[in-house]
């Protein structure tokens, strides 16, 4: 897991997203950004609320971290992976997130 991955996951947890919900949230976030990659944080938060993430409000910094995360990972972040997909069975972090 690289620095962007760690920073994004940490920020999402600070925003109140439980660790087990992070993969689903990232898929929702990726889909929202794929619809309109240049949307503002206000538009993105409105879209997330529409999709059921009422308790989450992303700031500009977290949104930019997410964009960097998706740029680095590409579309493979949308593949199904069991939660939490960034940790192996023995509890160590996976490098290929």
C-alpha cells in the first residue's frame, strides 16, 4: 500500500467511514467521479448523499486524494474484492491494492 492509499483510507476513516465500508464507498466514489470527473466537492457530496452516503462529507483535500488514488489504480479499483481488500488474511497490508 503506497502513501496515497494510506492517506486516503485514513482520511475516510476520519470522516466516519468504518473500515469494512471503505471498499464499497470507494466503488461508489469511483462511479460518481466517472460520471463527471471535473465535479466540485459540493457536487460530489450531493451525489454521495443521493447514493445513500448521508453521513459522509468530503472536503476538497480528500476528494483530490481520491482522484490521485483512482488515477494511480485505474479502473481495476472497481473490480469485486472481498472487504477489507487491502489487508490479507494474516493481517498484513497488500501491496497491489
